[in-house]
């Protein structure tokens, strides 16, 4: 019998190939090709993140493990769903059948009873669970959870630390006091909602410095602080204070900050982690020049800003209009991409959030501008400030509040796009809900002479 040339590839190479296939459905099809592939594809499937969305999926998988218990040693990642107490026996059975010392990622949410059961499995195992990198979140932080984290302190690479309003960071219950013991820690999610701010301004950063200095090998930091952490110190004075009091760490390459109301926290993080190449600010409430200056040399910067009614109303929103304009100008690049659509991100008040991502390496900035309800979009103002847009994508199916029924498509686009800023446009994509005239490309070309790619998706059918 003659075999195809690919059939002689070594098993190790096939394992690498199958690990690159992310679709469980495709891997299942690979199992049908030949007997040799069946075992290799099955190993790749079990090595993926096994996420159980329903009680039924857990029950079905438990049955498979009972029939083939050897499958358990191939499982590397499990994601537990939120379930009520009635399903605890089923979850416990899953842990008994699926968990081995080969487990690397154990994620999702768990109750205290599941936590205790998991720890018992690990402690009675003849081999140490020394590959575990991530633990599921517990509904409420308590001493048992801290004890469990400490049991796996040699291998955990990602942990979450919360300081609740009723506990100080030096209490025995807070895991923050033990961070130095996590030698493999590379990602820290730090929520200091319960850590009060001191009237003695530098004290706020000294307390934070104590916590972060326990993590010498961090690569990623996600950080939120419920209180306003700010200072009256000017740029030069604060930089001097930082140089005298803050120990720099070279390993961190990315940080993500929650609500940010002033420049000092950002300046602190940029100074402490000089090699950061990616910074994300998930709720920016100020557009001051100091904030812009703090991130101007970072390779990739993501900003999320509360949407407001329009450029004139920004004075009563996140900042004054001039600061907002300067922010847009500072974030624009050689190539600018604008995406206008129904908002996918919302703040606690239900407002759409403007998202800006700038990459120095690619010289590209993407502006994702939300359209929401009856609120006048600020996209026209933002595009005018940018001055030149190269790639534009818009979905105006839901923009009926902004135009008249008899308006042409071009007239409707005028409500959200300034046509005098399209001279450098090379790519345009938009979604509408009506038939498109054959002359539409010629009409658009009058305003966008450099347009090379035009994509129009319509919800209408043509006879």
C-alpha cells in the first residue's frame, strides 16, 4: 500500500500542527481521517480550554471520562460555569474525573465548597500539582481562598488581588502581603477599591509601591483604584519625587488602568515600568496635556473615553473642548481608521464609549466612535479634527433619527461624515438597509478621489 508523503511526518510534528487548530469541530473531523490522526487530534482537543456553558455539557463530558479515564491526563485547561448549589455534586464529579497534575489553567467561578474540594484533590494526589498557572475566582475572598493560592504559589502565574473597603492591605486575610512568595507571577490584577487615599499626597503612591515591589517579574498589570489618586505636584516636582522614591521594574510590558481622573497615576506607572510597550486606559475622564505626554512614547496606547452629546457639550463632559481636540490631534497617525457603529462598550450610566487605539510601529490609529439612541453623534466633529481619514467603516442602518426618508444615501452619510475630509480616503465600507444605485461609486469618487476599495453591504435583496 502506498501512503501519501505527509503520512511519514513524525508524531511530534503532527502534535504541533494539531495544536495550531483552534476549532474543536475541525479537530473532530481530523479524527475521522485515519486511526493515527484520531488519537493525536483527540489529544489536541483535550489540550484546549474546555469551557462548559451548561450543566448538560458537564454531565456529558463526565460520562466520556468514565468510559475513557485516560483522557484526563491530556486535559490542560478547564473553565467552570456559574452554577447553583443544586449542581455542586456534578461539578465535584467533574473535578474528580478531570483534574490531574497536568492541569495548567483552572478558570471561571467557584463556590467555597468547590474550592475546598479542589484543594483536597490536589493535596491527596501522589504527584504535586506544580503546573497550575491560573485559579478560578471565588465569589467572595476569604482565608480559605488565600490558603489555596499560597498552596500553589510556586506555579501560579496569574492572580487577582482585591483590597475590600473593610480590610487594610497589611491584614492577614489580604493576599497582597504574600505577593513576594509567588515566584512565577507574571500577571497581576490589582483592585484597590478599599484602600483609602491619604491627605498626605505621596503616601498614596508609597502604599502602592509597597505592594508592587513584592512582584519583581511582572509582565502584565491590570489596575483599578476606587478613590481619586491625584496630587497637586507639578510635572517636574513629581518626577523628582518619583526618582527618589520609586524602584523601577524592567520586566513589565503592558498595563491596563481603570478609571483615570488625573495624570499622576499614569506618570507613576510609566516611570516605574520604563519598558512598557502597551498601555490601556479603560475610562479616561481627563484629556490634559500631562496625560498625553505621559503615554506619547509608548508603542501602543488604547484609550476609552465617555461619549457625550457633541463637541460643544464636551465642556460639561469629560473635559473642555480644546483639551479634547488636542487629544485627538495627539492620537492621530500617518494612517487613520474610523469605525462608526452602534456602541459595543458602555459605562455605568449606559453611555457609549469612544475607543482610540494608536500604534507607533504601524503608524496607524483606529477611532471607534459610538452611535447611540437619539444622541447626536460626535463622529463628524472627530473626523474634522483628524483632518484626513484613510479607512472608514460605518453602519448607518440604525441612524434613522438623523435623516429624512427621501434623502439619498450620500445625503444620509453627510449627517455623520464631513465630506471635505475624504480627500485621502482609500477604503470605505458601510452597511445600509436599502437598494444601492449603480452610480453610487461614481458619486462617492467625486469626494474621495483616492478611493481604491469600496464595500457596500445591504440588507435588501435584488430581483
